[in-house]
C-alpha cells in the first residue's frame, strides 16, 4: 500500500518540529487543515445521462495571506491527497516569503475520458459549488496535474458571471489574453532550472556534462528536460503515463517534445536506438540528476537504496517519502525538496495575481529576473542552514517555512 500522502505531510512537520522546538499547540494546529470542502458535481454528459463527480477544495493555512494552490483532475484525487498538497503549498509560499497561504483542490475524474464540452460543464459546476470558498482575497486556484489555461479561463469566467464583473485575480495560470502572465506556463520548469544551477555551482559540478533522467513529460517534466537539453545536458531517459524511454547516448529532446506536444504517447515513438523501460527501471538508472516530475510516492523505502544519482530535483509534489529521504541522505544524495524545487510555478502565479490586481502587466525579462531572485534567495538560505546544521535540504527548507508561519500565528494570537 502506498503511503497516505497526508500521513507523510504530518510526518514531515513532526521531523522539523523536533529540530526547531515548535510550540506543541502550533504543531497540532499545522498538522490539521483550516477547512475542507467536499462537493458533489452533477454533470449532464453528451449522451444525456447524468454522472456525479466528487470535488474538493482545502485551505491548509491562510495565516500569512489568501490560500494559493493548484487544482488537479485525476482518479487518484481524494480528500487526504488534497489535504497533503494544500499543506505543502503553505510551506512553499512561506519558504519563498510570498504573502500567501496554502490550499489545493481536485476532482476525482479521468479528464481524458470526457469531451471538451463535458470538461467545461464539470469545471463550471465545480466553480459554482466552491464559489464562496475562492476569490482574490480568499483562495486563488491555479493549474496542476491535468488542468491547464483553458480550465482556468472557465473558472475565471464562471466566477466573474456570478459577481457581475470580470475578476481575473480569482485564478492564476490563465491565458495571457484574459489577464494571465507571460512566463507562467514555463515557470515551474524555469524555477527547477535556477535551483539546480544553484546547487550545481555549490557542488562544483559542470552543468553541461550532466546526465539527466526525467520522470513525467507534462508541463513540468517537458519544460525542464527541454531547458537542460538546450544547455547541453544529456537527457538519457524520460517517461510519460505510457512508458519510459531510454538511450545511454542521450535522447533527441526536440523530436520527442514535438511528438508529445502533438498529443502522442512515448510508447508509440519509433527509434531503434531507444529502449522502452518501466517506471521502476527509470528511477534507478545511473545518472547525475534524477527529476521526478509526476506524482507523489515515487521514491520510497522500496527503491531508495537503488537510486543511483548525485541530485534528486523534485519537480513533483511529494515524490519522496520520509524514510526514503533518510536513505538518500545516508547515501550522500542531495535532494532538492519539492517546496523549493518546484516553487517557480506558484512564484509566477503570485506575479500574475499582483499584475491582475494592479491592472499593470510586466515583460518576460522582469518575470524571469524576479523569479530567479526570489527562488535563489530561498535556495541560498536553505543551503546555508543545511550546511550549518548538517541536515538535508528538505528539513532546512521546512525550518524556514514552518518557523515563518509559526511566527505569524504567534503574532496574530488565538481568536477570540
Ligand atoms: N500547482 C502548482 C504547485 O503545486 C502551482 C500552484 C499555484 O500556482 O498556485 O505548486
């Protein structure tokens, strides 16, 4: 049985609580979520039948500002998964010192089995069900697994229709034509790149000579694979939901991305020099940087011993379990934790949100420069603590993130 992600999230905060002497009541509070909403979403299917889906929106913490976090459409979605993901969002926004909290949402559905019209009705009805739970100063959704700018546009439109005016700041990751930000689509991949560059410098490695393995070929995995390929790295394996694909001499990323962007699966890609491999094989390939960029629970006590790389760069949320974390640390593998590594997405989401509120839009240069500044600052702070205390990067990042929230709770006090 895979580890329950919310149990894992609670375990992670217990680990850091031990290191920073967190007040027991704050620990208890942060191991819970502020509020969760479960909704039923009836949808008229194209064939005239009605199906009912279950959706969730969870606010883990709004102590430091409105909730912020993605919305995913997947059959793996359940309340505990969403609670874990909301918790990780609180750490992420706090680590970057953005004036935001943490939240997440999801619908238990296989979106690839729905027509575009059904997907639109599902999104609009879900938005109507959670309408009082979201808003620019309450909680701001964004894309996540299997959701995209079109879905964000439907959320923005549904919300705006209810309010009687356009409210672009209710959601981020929108198309640029309706208040989205340039640079948002690639932001998570860009952030991964900046943070990896930072660690590579510290370890005195040469970026160009790195061999890379990427699990996941969606927005996050695809973007970081492309960026590293363009910088001269050898991408020796990638995977999507259908298969892994491996070539010791390096894969041609341009061709593979073109193939994937046309909606094709990797298992159907034809090249005699490429071998198809399983997910387990992919994760344990010998390489310099392993980038899990799919879903939770991928590096566990079962395969951690066999992980054979110098750096794990967590593109996904929660890909490494706490026990696996310990094993990797013992093995001398540097894990750049999700809350730091993949925080570029929420960082540019924040830029999008403030651009919407101010009705003043930035150029791409400014977006990337500010993103780099914020994420590198968080990286430097994290790295320093990990060196000083001889702890892994995750615990160091958690020390910063959790302490900042704890301080905010102390200042605000307990109402009433
Ligand atoms: N879903 C992304 C994440 O997990 C982005 C969230 C956001 O932009 O609010 O960080």
